[in-house]
C-alpha cells in the first residue's frame, strides 16, 4: 500500500530525519514503540494531544510546522493554526471546505472551492437556470465551451475591477479579516446611499427602489 501523503508516513519521515528510533520517540512522548509503529503504518490515528507531543519532539529547532501538517493529515481541521503558511496554502489550493456560517472545515479530494477549477477542467459543466438563488430550477443545461470561456472572462474582469478599488482583497488569504472589512464597507456604502436616496426621493416607495437597485436575491 502506498503510504505517501498519509499521517503515518509524515511522522515516520520526520522521525528518521531527526533521527530517532521508534523506542526513543516513544519514550519522549510516553507511548510504546509498538503503538508508534501502528501509527506510522496508519493502523491508528493518534489524538490531538499526542500529535502535539510528537510534533514538539520532532520539531526540535522550530524550523518545521509539523503540528499543523500532522493535524491536516489526521483530519483535525478545527485545531489547525490558521496563521500559518500551511493553512494558507491549503486555502489557496481550493481543497479546503470551510463552512461560512459554522466555520467547520474538511479537505476534499479536488480543488472544488477554487472557481477556476470548473472553467479549466476537461469535464463537462452543467448549470441550473433559476430566477433566484434559493428558488427552484427552471431547467438544467450543459454549458458549451464558448459560454464557459465568456463567463470565465467576465468573472475575471469583474474581480480585477473590484481589486483595483479594494486592493486589500489581494491579502484575503493571509488575513481573513480583509473579507469581513470589505463586507462592512459595502454595507456602509449601501446605507449611506439609502440615506441620500431617502432625502431626495419622497414620491416613491424607498424599499422597492432599493430592492430594484441592488437586486440581491433575484438572478434575472
């Protein structure tokens, strides 16, 4: 069985580079060499407390980020230190699924969360035509390659235009607060616009006007 890319292989590689024997590492972290052997052969997944001990021993000069690497491979995503290059690289890969509301995390096998993936992959792409985000689909179609290219181009141009105005978005991977600040700024701008509109428009239903302008829910 190919052990590459597994937690056991990562621990084994780090141990041998130290170098330490199974007995020596086991003595330092308080478990038997037989137990560690099962860990390295991916028969057992150690708990987070033991991973911390193993990482602290193997990363003796603090030059490697073993703990976060081990946590990712073990599936302990909620314990990952988000202020690390490993976590940022994982986000950038599009393979980290992060729930926007619950903040739960898990790794998927392909870069599904990088929008470019859908446009650049060789697989067919399908689309549900809807009148609103949460509405029922009217029909599902297969997107021809020329339409995919046009959509990709429009998205790219729109994002570049937004970044020219909000250059801080370039740092959104390293600093998650950038997105929060951006959302607050957008909301502030909308509020200011609404207040100005209320002062200048007295003969119209202001709520209807705002909905018509922003059109948040409806897609067509």
